[in-house]
C-alpha cells in the first residue's frame, strides 16, 4: 500500500495539483514502476518558482533525481552533431616541378591515409582522395 504523504499547510495550489497527480499514480502503480515522464515534467515546471528542495519534499521525490531532471548531467544532454569534414583546397605544384609533398587524409571513421607525392599532378591526388573517401574500409 502506498505511503500517505503528509500535506504541508503552506503548499501552494499549483503544487497541490501536481501532488494530487502523483498521489493518483502512486495508488495505481505497480511495484518498482518508474515515475512517468509526464509527472517528472510537471515537477520540473514547479522548480523555477519554488526551488528543487521544496518541490522534492512536497512531492516526496528524491532531491538528486529531481535536480538531474531540472539540470541534466552532461551524459544526458543532447550531443552536438558531428561536424562534416570541410573542404580544403590543396595547391599542388605544376607537373614540370620536381618538388615533393606529403598529404595526410582522415575520414569520419578515423581511417588515415598518407600520400607521398613526387612530381605527381592534381589529377592523381584527386583520384586517390575520391577513392579514399568512398571506401567503406
């Protein structure tokens, strides 16, 4: 049988409405059932006006759990979307030049490729780059 929470004489009316919803849920819940998100959301809405400590006491909630719903820890915050790689133009020496260069590529999966060029043209580098970005390896 659910415990009967004491009613504090100075519980504001907006908190009383939410407390009644919690009481209804507690009367009908199954053993070890988690508090529904809609009830957590109702409790969170009360916190800016009344504070996490008071709301948790009035509603009979774990203070730390309510605080985590009000200000989620970093692990529950939405992750920033991964940024797509940006295009970087590489100015290559002319084909008649005998200079060397080293190009390093890394795809979104973390696979790396190093290209050591000796007097190669832009066409060869572009072809290698396209092959590297398309591969599923």
